[in-house]
């Protein structure tokens, strides 16, 4: 009699439940008798808070797969060594043979510790990390499930923001998720359809951010386009590695003799907008923060992302059950666009952060390259919104002309 | 030879170009020889910045109609009396017979002044206001074009936010557009599918907001659901009519001896979150501001809204050309769900703000009623996302039970 346990960790995504369904459906196909789900990740394991997924109907699983979120519940808890020992003890008490943890590099890290703990106590546990993160920051992967759909949301959001800004021109600054890796912010570039479309400036955490040069670029862009759309990663830092929000907040504090109360609560977009208004004297400056809606928006899911998220779940089960191997499932691109799946050692993924490839960042440091556009395009899925522009001949002026002559 | 002029004013929406296309297509059908579009609303009229829409191909118009934004460009300029006189002079110089202005109550106001100015100078100008606003705050209308699609965006965003918050429980506060009318914030209620779904608290500008009672409700909700999702209109005010963001900012300033620099830039959601953390000591508190993406998101358009936005354009032309009447086109609901169209005097709409009907606001003051849900439901359009929940039996604990006995 074989038993599997599945857990979900970190931020939810639009397709993480596809991976859950993929694991359950494939494990049943391979006759795993018991398939448990841990509620809220490692915390659920520590508390033995399990549900039995063995008898949930397939249509229900498939409907849940199409629903964003993390159906088992997730957690931000980072288990210490003692917690990992406890996790190992709980898994052993329940006779778990296969442990599948769907998550990012933190989850891979936890899994690696649990795996080593199990080996130390001669407990024959197969540990498989199933990749998931909208940040796309797992090493050894061409891309990660969750990224394509979040990128699709950013692209569609920017299509709308660009049309909005064309209608009511001015400066617009949007802050996009991604502390260490700029992949999601970079996606905004794929919203451009015709020359002059925004975003005009893209700032990634992979490049140090200079407020002075930023203001110069905004000023130039306003002169050229009479408007300026800026996409900024939340994680941008200055030359000495300090977060820009901290730098701007600090200078504001100094100016006004300190307001520690609000520190950390002022959004980066608001700080950048205030700086543009103050230094460049531009009137219409608007800021947005694409907050939590970018990772679970239900109506903006990439079909490619969905399929691959399901597939990493299926492959996880095959590696575990057919081959008895532990590791981290990885997506490799074989051509444009085909992928294959691979199993890499847990330590390759754990605690590592992938950032934007050098060839993806433009030389200017405030844009992406065609190579990035080619990379992301197939991941966005099919049926992206079509945007059309009105083009009509100008009418000859009557009053203005006569007053000029 | 007859001439029409079309302009778009105020914030863009997902369907304002449907109204534009509706006017152009119907006016051509009724043999209006020249159809001009003013670039960026009244500013374009003042500058005689017109494009000729008479010969734009119908498929192009239909493609633009499906594109969010404001294809002619919009403006926030509020023309004074002198501007309105200039507008009148420009229209007369171009022999405009029909002036269609697509916009909110500000646009209706401008139109009324222009209309009166034209009458005073015996210029036979027909002025038609075509309703548009995501705020849904035009009097005499059951609802306005633009609202259904923005509401659909809010509903889908809240479906995702709710799933996100179920996965990682805590307090979540989202600020939604609507300074004087709570219709868009109220829409969040339609994201609820099963009992316990968020938003758990909805605060509208139609009710005075008390920070003390708000904190009590959040605390209660955390005790009941172990999480609390709050939807707040940007326009909420305290008992004396002061904006809550100002009230919270002021108290923070007092605490810290003033930081005028940042006043007005700190988002309401951040201020409310800081207050919850400080007063209730809750750890996981997250804020979002559904910014500009809520009004032009291209992938989240209500088909009902699109159809009606086109239709108000068509009806505007019929009132103007077949009946030679000036006024503001209004949508009336005849049954659930059918509408008819009416022409009401400009002064009914101009400068007036419709707010949420009394029967739409729950007695508690922090929710909406079934009457509101019935009102909004048909406007959201077809094929809303389906959300499914995982339900599976709990597994018997082993270690935890034995330690308890």
C-alpha cells in the first residue's frame, strides 16, 4: 500500500491547482492507494492537518484545477531545523512514501532539509519539488508555472493602461511584483503594439537604479511623446544596494523632519510620482501598484501555462513512482515553442534565485531586448486581446488659420 | 449638407469607443455627410483639432469599438464660460448641426452651457449628451455605459483576491474607484460564491465612515473567519465630511511632528492597513488599490455593457437627426433584464451626482443588499469566471492525537 502527500507553499498563482490536479490524477492512474493533501503547506504537516484526496471526483479536481489560488491553502512559514524534523516524523507516522511540494525556491529548500533528515533516519522517502512562482526565479528552468499567466495579466493591464494614457496623456508609473527578478515587470514590454506605445521605460532589479538618470529619461520621454509610461519592479535598488523606496522615503523624512510612523507604508509608485512632480514640475503624474490581483486574476490565464502546470504535476509523479527519484521538476525549452521536462537535484533550486538573463536586458538598462520578447511571447498563451487604433484624416482649421493670417 | 461633431470627455472606459462607433455608423446610415471627431474633447474643439470620421471603414470602426480607451482622446479640462463661447464659435464656423458629447455629468454640464450659448446667438445646434462613466453616477439612468465592464473587472479581481486570501489568510484592504458613488465598490459583493467568501466588509461613500467601528468590525471578522477582506470606496468620509485618507494622514502627522511632503501621496489602503496593524496588532495585513487598470482592462468587458454603449450612440443620432432634439440619452430598465432608451433634458444630468439607492445599502452600513445584487447581476455580462472549491474529508491525526491522550 503506497501513500503520497501533496502540499502547496508560497504565493498562490492562477495555475498552481493544475499541478495539484496533475499529481492526484497521475498518482491514481499509477495506483497510489492514498493521496493526502496538507492544509496550508508545512504548517499543515506539522499539525497533521491532512485531507484525503484519494476519493475526490476527477471532474471536481479538474474544475479546481481551473480555479486560481491554492486549493489546499498555502503558507509563508519558513520551518527551522526542528520543524523539518517534526515534518519528517509526521510523514513517517503516516507512512508517506512520496512527498510532493509545489512551490518556489523556499519550498525546495525545506524539501531538501526534509529529504536529508529522512535519509539520516533511514526513512525511504521520495521528495519531489514541483516548480511554481509568478516571479520566474527558479534556476535550471526555462520558465516556471504561474509566470505565463501573471505575465499575461501584466501585458493585458498595460494594453489598457497605455490606451488610458493615450486618452489622458501624462506620466504613469506602475510598480510590478518581483523583488529580485524582473521577469514580470519585463513582460509589460509585450503590451506594445505600435511605435510610441508604453511602457516607455522599464526598470528591473537586475540593474542599479539612479533617481537622477530616471528623472532625465522621464523628462526626455515627455518631450518626445508628450507622455511617459514607466514599469518598475518593486525590488529596484540604488548603487549601494538600498531599496529605492527606502532611499526616497528617507530623503522625504529628512526634508520634513521625520515621519517614522508612515515608513514602510508609502508605496514606491507614490514616492516616484512625488519625486517626478517635485523635480520635473509635471502636472499629470499618476501611480499604480499592480498588487495581489496580478497573481490570481481568474479571467486572464495562459492556456500554455495551465497545460504546463498540469504537466509538471504529472511528471513529478512519474519521476517519483516509476523511477523512485527525488529532485526538482524543471521545464526545459527544446525549441520555440516546445518544452521537455527534467528532474534536477533539489540543491540546484533550493535557496537560489534566477534573475533576468543578460541577453534579455537592453543596453540602456531601461528596456528589454527582442530576445526577451521572443522568449516570453509563446508563454502568454492564445487569444490575447486585440487592440486597434483609430486613424482618420485631420480636418482643415477655419478660425485658427484665419487668426494666423 | 449636414455635419456632426463627436467628442469624448473624462476618464476612458472599456466601452466608450462603442458609443463613438454607434454614432458614426448610425449618422452615416442617416446620410449625415460630414462626421468630425474632436481630439481630446473640448480642448480639441477650442483648438479646432478635428479628424474626419466620415470615410473611416466600418470594420475599422468596429475594431476600434472593441478596444478600450478613448480613441479620439479625452480631457479633464473644465471649460469656463469664455471657453464655451469659443466652442460655440468654432462649431458655427464649421457649420456643425449636431454635437455629440460622450461623457459624465461634467460633460453634460459643458454641453448645456454650449447649447444655451448657441440658442442665445440663434445658432440652430442640436446638442446630445451620450452617457459614459464607470462610476455609474448619472441621475435619471438605471446605469451608465462603462459601469458594467468596470464592475465585471472588480468582481473578477475580487474572485481572485478572495482565493488568494483563503490560501494565505489575513486582513486585506482594497480601495476601489468612486469618490461620491459606491456602485463600483459595491460590485465586489458579487464575487462571493459560498458563505464566508470575501469581501466581508464593504464601505461606501454613501455612509459616514468611523475608524473605531471599522476596527471593531475587522476584529470581529478575524475572530469569525480567521481572515477579513475589506472593500473600500476611495471617497469614504468621516462624520464631519472629511476624507478618511486626510484624517488618518493628519493623525500620523501629529504623532510624528508633521510630514507635509508626503501628504496626499500616501494611499488610503496603506493608511488603513497601518491603522489595523497598529490598533489590532494583526500581523498579516495587506493593501491594494485597484488603480487605473479597472477602467480599461481589455480582457474583461461585459457584452451587455458593450451592446448598450453602442446603442446609446445609435439612439443619440436618432434623437438628434430624426427628432431634432437636444438632451441627454438615458438608459431605463423596463424589466429584469430589458432596457429602453430615453432622452432627458441636459440640466437633469449636468452637475448632478447619483449615489447608491437607499435600498441597495445594507442596514449595517458595511454591505450591500440582495436588491443591489439583482440590480448588478445582468450588467456583468455573460461567461463570468467559474470558481470551484476543493472539498475532501479530513485524515485522522496520528501523532497529535497520541500526544493528546
